[in-house]
C-alpha cells in the first residue's frame, strides 16, 4: 500500500498549490488522496493559471497527458513495493524449491503489472492524441487569479 504514501504527499502538495491558485483546496486534496491518478490530472487541467503560464491542447488532452504521467509514477511505486514484498517472501523461504517458486511468482506478478501499466498508458495516450485541440491555448492568469490582477492602462 505504498501508493497511499505517494498520494498523501501529492495531496499535501495539491492543498498548498490550490490555495495559492485560489482553487478549492480541500476538495482537490481529498480527491487526490482518495483517487490520485484520476483527480490530480484533472486538477492540473482545470487549475487556475498564474501570470505567464500557458496550457495548450484543451482539457481532455491535458487530463490524459497528466494521467499518463501520474499513472506511470503510481505503477512504479506499486511495482517497487511489490518487489520489496516478494524479496521478503524469498528470504523467508526454507528451501531452494520455495525460493524458485517465489522468484517465478514475483516475476509473473511484476510482468502482469507492467502489462497493465502499458495497456492503460497506450489507451490514454492514443485517446489523448485524438482529443488534442492544438487551437486551444489558455494563457494565465485565469479564474480568480485573473479577477485579482490589477488592470494597467
């Protein structure tokens, strides 16, 4: 369950970032903690932009692009945690046959996780490329950050 630690760290970061950008800090923090790889990409696609920040491609493209990044990060943490757990099982094995079985099982488990990661990643990126709208360019500041910016003549 190492991914909960990752999502907790990202949730804390999201809280402070959302407060600075005048977004719903509590809501986004809870969302990132509970469903990290889904909520955080949506946050990045919807958050208010600061002055001189640019977001291109439209909401769907930004959500799917960021999902691919955070899905990769989450799966990397899950795979490393799984390998650490498998290492403990291998150490606890009493004979060579048990160790060999544990190694084979760990290899199959890691392979399965990599295949799951790859399939979901490819689907997200292909869908994102089809939904990308290069004509959409958002320039900061946006949202409540734009409302507070003083108008200069």
